C-alpha cells in the first residue's frame, strides 16, 4: 500500500474518530485512529454512493435522538 494521506472525518477534540484516505489506486481506505492497523478498503464508486446517501438523509434514522 502506497503512502496515504489520512484525513480525520470529524472535527473537534474527539479522542476516537474515523480517518479516510483516497488512494491513487482507485480505492478509499477507512480506519479508526485508535486502531490504525485495521483498515477497511472500498472503491471510489462505493464511497461516492455512500456519501450521496448521507447527503440525502438515508442514514439519519441511525442517529435519531443522539445529541
């Protein structure tokens, strides 16, 4: 795996958060900052579909009532 530029996907002083990296190989890499050796890999196409779903509110029911 080439050197990746990991980007935190949350803002603030969180102690545990997800990081994402976009590889030159057409894959998206996702990990938790507390377990950097465990990486989930998906395609750019799947990531784009997920991001569109988030923007469309498809996953809002998972966080109803969470502050």
